[in-house]
């Protein structure tokens, strides 16, 4: 094929076909719709899967049974040859691999496979290891650590957790404010009690002085008599 033949007969930016402009336009009268019938009427269209009025195929196919595909475990596989680019002594974790772009999309577990060779001493932490991968990592002087699988939190659960955390912060803040207010009220009450005690003591001292003066006056009157 000659490269110039690729674009032969292709018209870019073709103008829209104008119909219903009379017989002389080439698309007059029925305007390409034909005579009568459903598709000659305005608003006629054929939806996807329409089978001319008979039962469509997607309705005739049985839909019994259960599929576990929605709940299957999503495994992100990484070969030991891909870990060769890291320096010796590097700690490899699922989050580390995700940040470096070794895993695409969401996953439940990370599995290290034994394809390729590894010469670096690495500390590899993952949820699963193949027998050959574990052997090659340990042969290179590295260590293998299997992590327990943690089920990712759903969006609904994350929303509930966030709401509970916000509510906890609000309650903690309110409790702190109430504690400060109680301490302030206690201090104010203690001040009022102290003031009242001072006032009572002052009044008692005044009464005592008055009684003492009266006794002295009475003794003086008795002596004069």
C-alpha cells in the first residue's frame, strides 16, 4: 500500500446534509426516509438491543446463579527482578511500592513473585510470597516478612469514622470548656465564701467590741455609786 492512498476519498469537515429543500437538492420529498413506516416518522429511533418487537436476547438469557467476582481478592503482583533497582538495605513495603508506581489501582494484598534475579540485600514486607521469591530474597542476604491482610475501609465506614472522630473532638472540646467553667465557678464561689467569712468575722469583732465597751461602762457606773 502506498501511504498516499490512505487518505484517498476521505473528506474532512464535511458539511451537514441539508434535507427537505425540494427535489432539486437531491434530498427532497422523503429526504432519504422512504415511504411510510415507523422510521419515516419524526421521533423514530431504535434503542440498543431492540429486536423488532420479539423478546430481546438479553431478556432470553438466564440470569440465575451467583458470581463472586465482586468480592474476589485483588492481588498486586511484583517480581523480584523489579526490586533490583533499589539500593541495598532498602525496606520494601506495600505503601513503598504504591508510591513508586509498582502497583496500579486498588488492591487487597501484595504478592512477591520469583521471576528474574535479585542480587541486592533488601528487607521485603508483603502479604504473600512465592516459594522461589522467598528463596531468592534470602539467598541475596535479605529478609522476608509476611504482613497480615487488613481489609480496606469502605467509603461508608470512612464517613462514619470521620463523623465519630468529629463528634469525639466536639465532645472533648465541650468537656474541656465545661471543666474550665466549673473551675472558674468554683473559684468564684470560694471567693464569695471567703468574703462572707471575712464579713462575719468583722461583724463578730464589732459585736465583741461593743459588748466589751458596754461592760466597761457598767463597771464604771457601779464604782461611782
